[in-house]
C-alpha cells in the first residue's frame, strides 16, 4: 500500500496518538507554513506532536506562530515512542535528511510533487494542488477541523509562496478558494507579502552584482542567472526571487538559477512557462513539478550550466 485516500489518511491520523511531523531540508514557505498549520490542527485533535526539521529555519518565517517549537534532529534523540512519521511537502526519503533515522514508525506523506517517489507507507498525493498548504486547507475544510488565525496565516503563506502569489500556472480555482478560506479565517495577505518579499539593502546590493551574470540562449527563450560561492555565503538558502527576475522576461520560456554549493557541486532551480522542466531535472537525478523543478549537478557551475543547456529541447 502506498497511495491512500482521504478516508484512509483520516483513519491513520485518528489511530496515531504520537506524531513526528517533518518537512524537506532547505524548507520553503510551503513546507514551513504547512507544518506549522498542521501542527496546530493535530494538537487541537488531541495528538502529541513534535515538529522536527533537519535544517535551519529561515529568519523570514519567524513571524509565524509556533516557529519556536520546531526542533532540530539533535533535540529529538530521546523521543518517546512515535506512532507515525508524517512527512509534508517532501517527494523523496532523502529530502527529510536525518529525520528518517529518528524513529521506525510507519511513514505517511502528504505532498503535491509529481516527482514523488512513493517512499512512504501511506502517500496522500495531490499533484493538481499548487501547494501542500492547499492540501492541508482542503483537509481541514473537509474534516471540519477549525482554522485558527495563526493556522490561516501559515497556510496562506504556504499557498501563496508556492504559486508566486497566484501568478504561476499551478494556480487553480481551488487554490484561490483555499486562499480565500484562509483570508476569511484571519490571514492578512498584505502583511504576509510585505514580510516574505521584504529585502535588505545588503541583498539588493548583491542583486545588482547577480544581475550581471544573466545570460540568454536559444533566441532568448532560455535565460540563466548565477550565484557564486560569495553570493551563496551571504544569502544562505534565501535564494528565492532570483529566478523570477529572468522568468519575467517576455521571450523566456525556461529560467535557470545556478547556485555554486562548492567548487564541484552546483544546485539548479528550473522554472518554465511551457517546457516540462521536471523531465529536464530528472535527467540529472532531480525533479519537482512540470513548471518548477530542481536538481544537483556534480560539476563546477560553468560546466553544469553547459551540461544543462546541451540537454534543453
Ligand atoms: Mn510545495
């Protein structure tokens, strides 16, 4: 049994008393927002829940309630018995880092990535949903689980950040309906946008330099932008937004953000308006969604760039 229905998910959750809740490494808005909201929802259902992430939590999410309750792997070495490891927004077992080694409980996975490897014992997968946060909002609605104001803010942020604030092609009527539920429950779209999209003067200065790396290929239907080691040291994991700079170019179909992890490993984010970039990323062992994917290439940045350009349609 891998894929499960909403009723099977409900049954599994009602039978589990102690739940270890986690998301993928390099946690983004969808991962963090989904986890914080579901944490609160599960507590309200009387569950004992521990949140753990095998990574640091970006500072920009600190405005959300319960961020302080997220534990590190080190803080979870002596856990009481766990009935369920619940993984949100992660498509592979490797994406949860060392969390998998913390318990041997059955793994349940709520996700929206088309590249999901079905690693879990029970997988609730909705690939037509823009965000895991959209799935969580939908579950709360269908199960009549109350949505508090703090849950609403977390879920609105989760949904909005995964669909480019309702601009990307994954935005559906249901996406907007779930976002509307969040706003009705007290989410503040303007405050969330201002908090998430705020930039420091240091970052904007760095952006000026990063803009110089922009290159165009294939009649300007492909654009690349690069973050070297120095830029990565300053930015950490906060590299969202750079790919949008080139994605917004009118002629660009495929936008490629190249990040130098070190001198021999390059992390790549791919965005597209038409082309299936999940298929491109999967050629390098990565994946994600049809219009937004990522991979890691074991080559220095300039060579990784050329290897990618070579396989583009
Ligand atoms: Mn997501």
